[in-house]
C-alpha cells in the first residue's frame, strides 16, 4: 500500500463508504481504485485527484496535502544516478536491494533521518 492509498482508505472509512461505492461515484472501476490504494498502479491523474478531493470535500490545505502525498506514492520509483558520484549510485542500489527487508524500526529511523536531511 502507498501513503496515498492509505490516506484514501482512511478517508473512505471516515466517510463510511466502501471501495465499490466510491468507485461507482467517481465512475471508475473498483478494481482500478483497489489497485491504486494497494500500490499496484502509479500516481493518479490530476483529474482523478481533483475528483477524489471533491468526493471527500477536501479543499485548500487538505487537498494540497493529498496531492503532495500522491506525488510521493509512486510504487515504481526510478533513481537515475547517471552523472552523479559513485556514492550516490551505491546508496540508490543498496536501498533498492534491501528496502523490502527493512524492519519497521529501521524504516522509521531512515525516514526520520531523510526528513531531517532533506528539509526544503
């Protein structure tokens, strides 16, 4: 599941609607919505994102937060290190090879470190 999928699931639960009900209202297939939630599909289109925000009544900051989350939820990330240092390539490869084996504690530590180092 992606962070975006997790948030959509939370919003559905809060609204008390099933995946099938939401998909019907948005005029998309329930299979597609399920795949989107579970990270089997890429980032939703901007139009679908707007539909989802409207469906849940999200405006301003909440809508922007969901859009940012969608942008950070691509389940098939490609990291291009061409032209960067060998250390950049090493970090990308080590993470790619071991990400599935990170424990919840190690993942939390890594996320905290990245958030600290990559503040914009």
